[in-house]
């Protein structure tokens, strides 16, 4: 009976390639996030070396939040995690504003 009910709602009995790809992408995102969070914990800031893989990942997160074509938009949870470590969504604007306060 339970199987029939699940079949009626098109329950996915096997993982699709798309689902596996999404899970792999989520694991990779979390690994990069953890690397950035560890950097923040160690250094107290997120000024990573230009052109490093972590720097490039940060650029991609900004573009993903702005929903640039071809990039998967960030989830609310991902945005919240980045906000918790004081991720800068617009470093040029924030840098200019800081220079005006000095």
C-alpha cells in the first residue's frame, strides 16, 4: 500500500544524475565555505590573496547572488552563512565608503 501511494506521487526511487550532480555541487560549496570560514577564524578578515582559488570562489559567490547568467543562484541559507562571517558582497563600494570615513 505504501509503495503504491509513493508511486502515485511519482516518488523518485533512484537518484538521478541531476540529483547526484546537485549533491556534489553542494558538498563542494560547503567545502569552499568551510575553507573561507577557517580563514576568517584564523585571520579575523576575508582579505584572501588575489587570484587564489578561494579569491575566485568569492568572486563567483558575488556573481551568483546577483544571478549572473550561467551561475546557480545562492540559496538563502548560503547567503546567511556568508553573512555570518562578514562576507563582503560589494568590496569596491565598501572600500570606497571606508576611505571616505577616514
